[in-house]
C-alpha cells in the first residue's frame, strides 16, 4: 500500500474514516489494517505523514507547519541570526508557509491565486474621472480605491497548478530531435523538471521578507532566505518519501 491510496479511506469532507474498501482488487487490506498501518507510520515518520495528510486536505497543516518551523530554526542560517527574535519568528513563519504551499501544490489541480488572494480583483488607487469637464467647468477627477481585474488569474481567483510549459504532462516535444529523426521525440519538460506542476514564484516570498528586512540584498536573499525555502521544500519531499517507505514496510 502506498500513501496515494490512503485518501480514499477518508470521506471527502469530514476527517472520519469510512468503511469503503479500496477499489483496487489486489488490495486485501481492510479498514482495521489500514488504521493500524497509519498508527505505525504516524509514530515512525510523523512529519512526512502530517505533511501528506495536510497536502491532501485530510488534516489541517498546523502540525506539519510547526515541525517545519523547528527545522528551519535549527538550520542556523547566518541571515536569520542577525535578526531580532520577533523578526526571525515572523520570517520563518513566512518561509515555512511558502515552502508548504509549494510542496502541497503537487496535490491540487487548482489553487487560490496568490496575487489577489482569491478575490479575482486587486485594490489599486487610481484617478477616477467624475466629470470630464466642459467649457467653463473644470474636470472633476478624484483619487479613489478601485478594483482592478487580477491579470494573473484573469479574475477567476484561482489558478491551475499544472506547469505552463508542458500543461501538466511532464514532457514536451523535443523539436530538434523530432526534426532530426522525423518521428515525434519527447523530452522531460525543462520548466518543471518533469514534476508536472508549477512552483510558487519565489518573488512573492521575497516581497514578504522585504517588508521585514527593508535593506535586503540579492546575496542575503539567495544565500539566506531562498536557501531556507529550498531546504524546507526538499525536506517536505524527503519526509513524505520516508513516510511512504514506512507505510510500504508495514503493509507489505
Ligand atoms: Zn488573481
Ligand atoms: Zn512542465
């Protein structure tokens, strides 16, 4: 049994276990076996298991996020050491949220647009022409808050997590080789590295960090904060893989 087959033991809305047996024929596990296996995995690979359940929307991400915060603190990155305790906590919490969002995108086909927080519109201050002005009467123009269509999601409030390079297929047509051989040749998509989903743009995390550290340099960003995000995302995948191994071992 693998992690991917776990969510079907949960009803979609409530976190309660249901007694529907797995649809796949070869799986001879019953609900009692599955619950016992889960208990084992939870004790042997708590972080990976919490991460996976949170990613699938089966449990809230709090436990996973707290564990990731501890991990980020223990990295002892020099960029974070210089900060006050409050700023450090705030930044770590932001980096962890970002890393978790990036990791959990692999499970979703659509996510809330981060540019407009799902609203589909963005508040901007603009000159609004109240009266265009005619001869003898001055134009009446006021600066007002107006809602502008979010261009990132085109007002939909959500975006597809499928990679834009390969549309979620993971592979693209290798035009050079296709021309050379005269038959379609595919290659791993360079944009997503074959992962099929697009990453959350790190510029958004940088903007958040910049609010707390106004004089942020490129060097500080890449060697400090961006590096922590990368390590956190890698950690998520490693922990999930470890939980997967544990689950396979107990349900073999
Ligand atoms: Zn948007
Ligand atoms: Zn791709």
